[in-house]
């Protein structure tokens, strides 16, 4: 169902399909982060020992691993970072991460002219969308000698955002991109791998949300899974509930110290009347100097602390509709829960796909974004 291939990172050239043990491989892909690809190679197997070139194809940082479906859809791909050889079994575990992981090893520094010092330079962009500034960070990292990668960059989008990155900070590209994602209205960012040139080469398409639609998601209808269908693709639905963040009174900590410390608070006594104990939570906002702003932060904390958060994990068949490779992290999904379910209330629940993971079999784990518990 899933095969693992390896290749040259800088050129994207596919070198080989990696021979693995029957269960020796796994993959994951995550919204706004690097996923993973793993392969377990039986080095003592006769057919593997005959391939003397194989270890050279699995060289850390120079080569990549990619998890590919039978329809040649690349689920995740990126540089190899780890080897682990087990002398008892003769197996080599090769660990790779999505291409986004490489940008945790690239710095935000301009290409220096002769005699120029990094600490006296600044990269500045304005009049652009946050997604295009993320593109500029990646583009600049690739402009250095040896920095080229097979990434297809998106078109520029004008906007009102501006960012300055002094060279003396030696900021990490991956961290700076994540900071753009995490601000209010920040865009999703993905490096989506795909096979090109008849399957002989791999490239990554950089996708970013826009100012009008910052979320990356599918076009068209939500993907649908039905827990009540006898022969459906959804075979398991697990639920985790976390109430450790629940609070009826929240405190926002602002600027100042000791008795001059600024505090904002919000309080909802309604649950106490229903028999719940008083719970409290705090948040730090030390740069805030305006009381109304601090009170607004406290109210926002209260909104997220009102009820427990629950996370759904689905186990689905890769070869049934919707088929693996058609849905990705960030897409919207709708799950039908029948009235026979032992734990959840019946209905149709909508959430975003947060991550996907699996091995080399026809089973896929789909994690949905946490949602506030319904009562």
C-alpha cells in the first residue's frame, strides 16, 4: 500500500525504493510542522546485502525519505537525520523528517557582500501578506551558496504586513515562519511534496494561506466519515478529554512588579451553582500596559477554559473513500456519530484534520483538531 523511496535532497532525484521489513516503516504529516518518514531496512537479508550502493542512498542530510502511495501521491518527504543499527536483528532504522525540519537549521541572514558583516544588516519586508513574508524567509535561505532546494514558491500577495529581521539576532528560519503562523490571522504554511518528471524526481510546493483565507484546506465539500456505517472506511473512533485547563476564574498578568503588578480577571460563577468546584488559571502578558487590553486577555482565557477540550482520533482504511492521498492536514472533515455510540452524543461533528500517520499497511490514523467538549 505504502512504499518508502529515497533520493538526493538538493536535486530531488529519486534513487531507489527502500527495501523494508514487512512492518518496517511509518510516516506522519502534521499541520504547520514537519512530519516524519521512517524505514526499517533488513541489512542481513540476502537481497539487501547484494545492494552495496544502498547505504550511500540513505546518507543523513544528503538524502531524503519519502512515503508514497500506490497512486504515486507523496504523503511526506524530507531529509534523513538519524540512523539506528540493531546488532541483534541486523536491522537499520532510518529516520527522516519533513522538509520543514531543514529550516530549523537555516538562519535568517542576508547574502553578504564582500566585507559586509551579518550583525550590521537587516532583512526588511513591508507591503506584503504574512504568507509572502514566510515565502521571503524561505527564498532568502535558498539564495545562499549551497542553499538551493527543489521548492516551488507561491506567487507574491500584497498586504499590510511588515517585518524586520536584524542579522545580529541570527534567527532560525523555521522559528520565524512559525511565528508568522501563530499570530492572529496568521497563515497556514506547508511544504507539500510531489513526484514530477515521470516519477523520477521529487519537489516540494510551498503553500500558504492568504489574507482573505489564512487556512489551508480542500476545495469543495468536507471529507465525511461515518462511525455507524457497517462497511465504511471509519473502523475506530477514540476520544481523549482533557480538563486540566478548565477554570471559572482567570487572571491575566500584565506589566509591573509586586504591588504595582497589573492584573485582569474574568469570572463565570454559573458552573459553581451546578456543583463544580472553583478552578482558576493564569496567563502572562507582561508587555500589556492598558487595563482594558489586559481584561480582554482574561476574557479570552475564560473562553478557552470554560469546558474540557476533547481530541478525536480516527482509524480509517486507506483504500476506502475518502482515499488516502486525497485529504491532508488542514482539510475540513465531518464525522457522523450514530445514536448507538456508547460515549458520544449522536450527530454530525465538524473539525479540521490536524495530522495523519500510518505504517505500510492499509490503516491510517487521523487526528482531528481539539474542540471544546459539548454538554
